[in-house]
C-alpha cells in the first residue's frame, strides 16, 4: 500500500487517497483491501491510478480501488486490464465501461452513501505507517 500511495501522491488529477472498507473500520479479519481515490480530474488521474493498481495487484489481488470525482460521487472501479485491452469484448465490460480507459462499471453496484464514512486519509494527511499492524495475506496493507 505504501508503494501505491507513493506512486500516486502529487500525480495530476489525484486529490486524495483513502483507505476505506473493513480495514479502515478495523475489522479483525478483513476480506480485502479497499482504497478510494478522489480525482479532481478523472481523465488525468485514472491512467496513474490504473498503473498503480496493476502494480499493487502483483503483490495482492485482494484489492479494489474505487474512484470518486471531485464532489466525491462514485464513478467506477479501476479495472485490472491493461489500457490496451480496455474496453474488451468481454461479458465483464458493459456499456459505460472504458469510457475513461481502465474505469470499470460493475453491473448492479451502487456505492453506499456512507462508503467514505470512517475513511482513513493516506494522502495527503496521515502517513500510512501510523495506521497500525500488518495484515497477513494483504501484502503490506495495515489496519488501525
């Protein structure tokens, strides 16, 4: 997770990086690692977020990266496909998928209104190292 944050901190279009979900809530056995990126400019941010996500997936495939616009409206998740394969002729790619390369639309998924509630700021703000103990099976992910 440190590498993910380091790769995105200060990149064009990236406003904030947040730890969300079960790890941010401090659950004792999280199923995966959920991250959120708030983008001031989706077209600028998403290519950087996509690359950082693909690099993170080499460490763990238990990661979802949710993307929000500047007003914190959910717009999609980062797809694990390379930009050259987006959108793909696949049942996973539905209308709207790939309108911004590597931004995936998940059929039927609606972000809960409180999805960012309890989020932990990874950038800018609190340093990732202060978040606490290591979690087995999630690479270098940590929990409060």
